């Protein structure tokens, strides 16, 4: 279920057919992130970080046209395999970083897999929020496919 609210946040829930530990790892291990953490047609040629409170993360996303966009953040909360909270910010080359948002993801073991609850808040505009909602929905389609093959 995807929800876009008037308070400029995105909430998405998905049941993923994989154990909770694997779903959590897919969010923090570069070998997994490279395979799902971009919308259809995009790729992640570089990503990394240190999944601990205060640790930093980064990623480079390449569009189908070859444009590279960079993003980064810091982990606020890491409770393996239950919960992640981190900041998310686009970094434009030669410019000041874009608005910082906060992402929280929880992982609950359920029959048949893991219930993933995603929330991103702090958007400056509805247009910015809506673009993220679409992008994350595509990412989560890719994540479901990846996990089905890994589980």
C-alpha cells in the first residue's frame, strides 16, 4: 500500500517474500543496494557507508541518459534486523545540497516473509514528495524481485 499525505510524507508498505534479516541486509549492504535501489532503467554504480548510528552513507545513481546524481545521508538509528532511520539528501555537483528528508524503515517477520514499512518525511514541496513516491515504488518492485531470487 502506497500513501501520499497532505503533510508531505510518503508511506509505503510491502510484504516481501524473504526473511527479515535478508530484507534488512538489502538496505545496508552495497552488493544488494546496487541491484535494487534505483528506479527502473537507472543503476547504482557506486554506494557504501557504515550502518551504525552516526555513520554516513552515499550513493551515485546513473540515469538511462548517463547523468549521474549523487545522494548521501547519515544513519540516525540502526536496530538490526528491526529498524533503520537515516537522512536522505541529494547532492548536486557544484551546488548546495538539496533539502534533507528523514527515512524510517521497519521490518516485521510475518507469515510468508517480511512486512516492510517505509516512511519518508520532510519534503519541501508536494512535487518533490510525489517524485520520491514514484521512485521508491519502482525501487521496491526491484527489491521484491531481487529478494525472490535470493530467499
